[in-house]
C-alpha cells in the first residue's frame, strides 16, 4: 500500500511538473515553448490540408508606464486581467499564449480556406480584441486603460519561402510595429514592403551603433537671425555622414535611436565631441 501511494504521488508530481513546464506562471496561459510547437504544427496542417492560418502578435501600448508609476505588482495583476480578456475572445480551436513581458500571441486555427477569408476572420477577431481591451481594468483604487497594437501574419504566404514558425512570428512582429507607427490601439497586416522596411531599419541601427562608438556624429550650429539680420540664437543640428549609407537625415536615425534605446548613448557621444 505504501509503495502504491508513493507511485501515485510520484505520478501526480510528474503531471504537475509537466503542466508547469507548459504554462506561464503568472497568467496560466500556455508559454513560449508551447507556442513554438503549436505554431509549427498549425503551419504544417495548413499546408497539408490546404487551408490558411493566421497569427496575431499583441503588444500592450505603454505598459512600461504602468510598471514605472504603479509598481510591478500592479503590472502583474494587469497582465493577468489582460490574459483573461484575450482568452475570452478565442474561437473554438484557437489559443492565446504569453511569450514574455507584455507580449501575447494568438494562433487562429483555420480562419478560412482562402487568403481573403483568413484576412476577414483575422480582422474581425482583431477588432473584437481592441473593443474588449477598451474597457477600463479596475485594480484596487486604480482604473487603468490599456490598449493593444496588433500585428497579423497570414500563412502560408506567397511573399517568400518563409513559412516556418520563426518567419511567421517575425512577420507578425513586424506588422505589430507598423500598427504602433500608425498610432497604436490598432492592427496591421504583414506585407512584403514591411519586410524591406524592417531590413533597412536593422541596417541603419547596426551602422548607428558603430557610428556612436566611432564618434561619427557631430553637431552643426545654424544661426537664427531677427528681422534686422542680427544673430540672436543658434539651432543645433545633429549630422551623420556614414561612409556606407551616406548622409542620413536626423528624422530617420533619431527615431531609430529612440526605438532601439540608443538615444542616451547618442546624446553622450555628441556632447563629448
């Protein structure tokens, strides 16, 4: 009897461990590991049975502000509430995953037999998610408003041969950043132009990192004159003439510096020159 009890306890502990390994400990949603497996399986099934699938990449807008102003404990409660809301929008067969931080992904299983049907279904679900997230989340004395930026990738696609899980996730992530650029609290579908734009941005970011290290950036001062053509002030302008990319406008690289957390390093580099 004792041996049977020990075996039973061992099996129970093993099941608990296996469940914990598949779940995000905070939200209890399936985790990144489970997502990778499920997405690969869904891509394979869509190709085998000739239907389309879709992946939604959901990032919470300005979530860092919540952690910074109210603390991580409030942020954690907010994430669990968001997870519950997202799970309620899942159709039968669909699954929501938390893959880290304030990032969630949503695999839409068989949203259509044609690409148009898959796009329409994805659009409907994305709108529903945005509408659901529009309601304030009450946590103690706080009434929090959080919005999502959603990137959608439909697969299999005809853009390239990138119909593996890594490429589909990258496409959805790229579309999500486009949604943020469009003003946040909206959705965007991946298209090939975004891929080109994303690659261009990575190239500029890579050169910018080296430019900061090599002190390639400098400031030029442009005089400001009054109506009597007397110099009353000067406007400082950041200049970057890269040996490979040529002269780049601050409108281009300053934005990339901000998005890639290079802006402080850039500022120090310029002031030291």
